[in-house]
C-alpha cells in the first residue's frame, strides 16, 4: 500500500537473499549492462532505451522470468519492462535473454512502487501485468498485499487510454480482493463485464507452477481491466 512520504511504507514483498547459481551470477554480471535499468528519478525514455518505438508492457514481479521471456519471444514488436527484487530471478531472466537472443526486454531490480512513481511517465504504458503476486494469505498480513486501492490508482495513472491491467492469482481470497479493488478504481472497466473473471488470455503463458497447481485441483483467476 502506498503511504505518504512522511510515513514508513509497508513493503509488499520480502527481499529474499537466496544465492545465485554460478550461471545466474554470470548472466547477471554479463547481461545487466546490456539489459538492466538502474533506478533513478526522472522519466524513462522508452524509445531511447529500446532503440525503437513500440507498445510498452510492464510486468511487476516476474519471478524467474519464464513467462516474460516467452511473451517477449512471441511478440517481438512489443517492448517489455520487467521489475523484480529477487536477484536470482533477475539472473535467470538475463540468462534466458542471452540464450534466446531476446532484444525486447529491459529489467529493473528495484521496488515497483518507486519505479512507477518516479521513472514511468503518466499515460505511457499499453499494459501492466502482475501474475501470481505474494498472496500474504494470513489475515493479519493482508495489508501487505500489492493490490491495494492506492497502488491501483498509481497503475491507472501510468496507463494510456485503452491500456490494460492484467492480474492473475491462484488464491481465491486474493482474487476476490483484486476484483473489489479494480472494480472500485476510478477510470477502470472490466473487459469481461461487471464482477466477471476472465478466461486465461492466450497471451499469458501457462507456467510449470500453474500446470502443477491445475493437477492438484487449484484454481487460477485472471482479471483483465481497461483504462477509459
């Protein structure tokens, strides 16, 4: 949840300090200078960063980056920006970028709220996608969930007219909270109708994590909203 500047903001993530594998470390060291974006205040110039114009999709919390890499390979004319605070995941995605010669991804390893607030221009994004964010399933921890009214209001500001917010979760309680927050957000409308969840859009890759969940009978809920 976004708090006023004079208060300590509750973080929606735990900064895990897991060790990188040698391959992830090597990919990070070699790839960051090519594909990494160092956080700094000031609006990012997309055309300059990617060396071309094109639609821009922002993914927050890409994990190990498998789905982001797959989407970038499937849509070479779209520019993708990924944000992830877990360095092993950043290293794994940089490894995939090098392995498959992916040219249309750039990466922040920084807090997503600060990147959105300080580095992304208003009305500049074609889509924002957040897949399987930490559900913080204990009730006393629900306040740490990323999808909160103030954060969604920030997302809406950054989207172009007609831009898309696409969320997915495998935690039903969180899905219902997401639906309530997005439905109440000024400037957003549900592309599937009021209160309706979306079938899994074809452009969202089916991950191994999700496939395992399906075998175990777990549900997955997609929400797709557009900015007016």
